[in-house]
């Protein structure tokens, strides 16, 4: 199920037709229509000995993060966060340092205990789960990739990748085969018996991702996995993960502080500020319709040329005749701008069957380009 943002991050289900109208062409049919794999409902995290009192006061008086600190000596980490992730999609959570994004993602596998709220993963309620069931969920259903891989220096790459399977008492032959498959998926075949200190930073990051994939989890939690890398290597790993994601179709929650990365990676994006989700939507929705000044500041420098698509800016035909200039539904803004190079007549947007569904004027295109 796709989603859009209601008041201060509230999620409202989208019909497929609504998603198309709002510019959700980045999300394929899978991410719009399929079942929810992760569902977090009204999650709160408050650190401190008076967390329960602080929560009651926040709910009653709408206290700010600073007021919570001053009155209760508590830190507000996550504030009433709700979001859902469709099976097989990449859901990005982004925000500045201290916004609560890493804290929030650690609630999904309950590395952090929520102060209040519900967390549902693969149809099971995680926040009330007993310890044996929780350990099984972490071992078999959820894989996690961190910014710093913490690879064992005295173990080979294959041994590092197979470590989770070793803990589960998987026989040596099976875990070796799983490690080799995972390393091959990260284009590290032939490196199985090398050690981490023989690898570059980017290669070590790929080993960490292979370690998460070796157990074949349904869900990946990725906490700024590429942020410590050089820009070129980072881009290469983004490309590699996107290509891999098309094949393995893992449900992924991807944490980043970089909006360019979130737009490139995510089917949907949630933007956090001071522990609160302030907007959730497709990349196009976030860029074209920021809900407040905080989000607007984030998106003002984003290039819209390859992000904005025809269906996000077109107007209905309303009886107008189709023009000789046409672009397919789903065309990028850059391709639309090219249509105005020879003359400024409106462009007609057509379906794959050739039917006219909308028109775009040069003013529409320039407004979208400028933001």
C-alpha cells in the first residue's frame, strides 16, 4: 500500500489512481498495491527516569523537546511516529543529525524499546514479543546494515559473512555456500578467503551488506550504510544496491541524512525533525509540495529535471484538442523541456495506447523546474 502525508506525518492510504495523479510514478505497482510489511503506529521514545510522566505531559500540553528536557530531565527521541512500508519497497527515513531517524529504525527490530506505540513486522507485533521470538525475528526475518561494519579482523570474508548463520548452528557447508552466494551478489567472488584489512572501505561496506543478505532476510534495515564513503564509491554502491533490490525484492528501510540519496533510493521518503515525522510521500511529492519551511529548505537545491514527471504537472485535457507535440505519460521534466526548444506550443501527454490524458504549457514546465 502506498501512502501520503496527512497532518504532521500522518499516513493516509493512496489508491493507485491517486498515486498516479500525485506523481507517484517512481513507485511501481508493487509498492503502491502490495501488502504492508512494516507498520509503526504512534511510536514514542523518551529517555530518562521520568519517561512516563514526560509522555503524559507532552500529550496534555504539547511540550517541545527543550521543555521536556528542562521539566523532566528527559530526552525526547521519537515523537508519535507513524509510517508503513510496503512489501518489497525501499522506504527512506531522512533528517539532520539528532532528528531521531536512527533511533526510530532501531525500534523495528526492537534494539530500542519504545516508550509507547505499536510496531508490527510481517504481521507480528514486535513491541510485545517475548525474547525467544524476538531473537528468531532478528535472526531470520530482519537483517541490519550499519554505517561502520565492525568486521572481525581475524576472520576471512566468508567467515564474517557467515557469522549469523554460525550463531544459528547452520552446518559449515551450508553457511559457506550462503556466504559465497552473498559475496557474489556484491561482486566479491574470489575474495572469500581474504581478510578485511586487505579491502578498501567500499569493499568492506559490501561485505557488511553481504553479511546481512547471507541469512536471506525478508527485511533490510540500513542505517546510513554509504555515508562514510567517497562520493564516487558511494554512487557506485547505490547503483549496485538498486540493481540488487530489483532482483531480490527485499523490503528495505534506508536511513540517510542526504536528500539526494533519499530521492535516488526511495520509493517513499519520511522526513524527520526533532523526533517527529513532518512529511511522508514519494520523492516527487516531497520536492513539489513541501509541507513547511523545514522541508522546503531541504528540497530547494534539488534538481527537478530527472525527478518530476509529466503526470505530476500536467493539467486535464478538458476538451482541448491534442497538439502535434506529445510526450508519454511518465516522461521526465528534462524531456518535456526539450519539446519547447523549437516553439512554445503546449505539449500533450499520452498513454502507451496513444490516448491524450493531459497537457503541459511552458509555464507549467518552468514553474516545476524552478520549484
